[in-house]
């Protein structure tokens, strides 16, 4: 099978998956300061063979309606790399974490479901959106489902319903910035995944990035 045939086959599979769940937008969370990365923009870094922005885009573009980047900088550069991407900053300045980036999304997206993906994630499961939707359906009250890989919960790597925005707003109004502390009120469900030899779920420092590259080289 040629590369072109494989691409067409993958596209068809993604379209079939996409038709099984409600319209969903993708938001890449890149609104942090990256202090432990000396302020570099993690979304523009290359962890593996591709820049993070392109890696996330290529993996999920055929499974979502619109792709957004939550960021306070480099919007023009993002659009040069991925022309159809749309950008928005946090509603309030101050780098209040992913909970603010997620709350801010609902003023911009048109879909009633959003897949949030942290910009520093290293591994994106192939059926992550459909699995998160399936997890969300377990509980009629659920407004969020999140990814757990090899037993580690990645709360900002999640699917959320529009109704969940009100919960985030309430916590922000109380200056409660921990996404983990919103889970009970969101009736959050867990989607479990496994990945062999996954040493870093995300990259939070230059030291971790160096270790991640070394481990990838050795394996």
C-alpha cells in the first residue's frame, strides 16, 4: 500500500469515527508562562519528530470541527504554520492555569463539546475523542471526561460539555484554580489508556525534555 493510500484509509477511518459522536472542537492549551522551560513556547518545540503544534494538529485534525489555540502570544506564527487554526487568550490576565484557558474557550467555540489538549503532551491515543465521548455517556450528569494513561490522570487532557463552563466560572470566582477540585461537581468520568514504555506523559522542564529525547533515542 502506498503512502497516499494509507493516508486516504486513515482519513476515512477518522471520518467514520467523527460521525459517531457530536460535533467537537479542539482547543490546545498553551496559555502558561513555561517558567521551567525558561519561558520558551512549548507548542513550538519539537519533542519527537514534529513540532508540538503540528503533531497535535496532524493527529486530530480529521476528528474535530475547528482547531483553536489558547495562548497569549505567537498567534500570527501559529496561523503561518496551520492557516486554519484560530486563537484566543485567557479572559483574565495573570496566568491562572488551565482552568482559565478552559473557561475562556466557551466564549469562542461554536460546538457544545470541546477536546482540551495540553500543549506539552507527549502521547495522544488514536481513539481518544471517541473513547472520551463514550466515557462521558456513562453518567447522564457528567460534564467532563478526562484521560488517564498508565494510571496517571491528566486532568487538562479532557472532553467537556458546554454546561461545565458554569462550574469553572464558580471556582474561578472563588480563586480556586485547581482543575482537580472541580471533578466532583462536573461528575467527571475517566477514560483509561495504556502505552508501553511511556516515561513522560508531558514535558514540564528543559531537563525533562532532554531526558525524554535521550530515552527516545535509546529505545
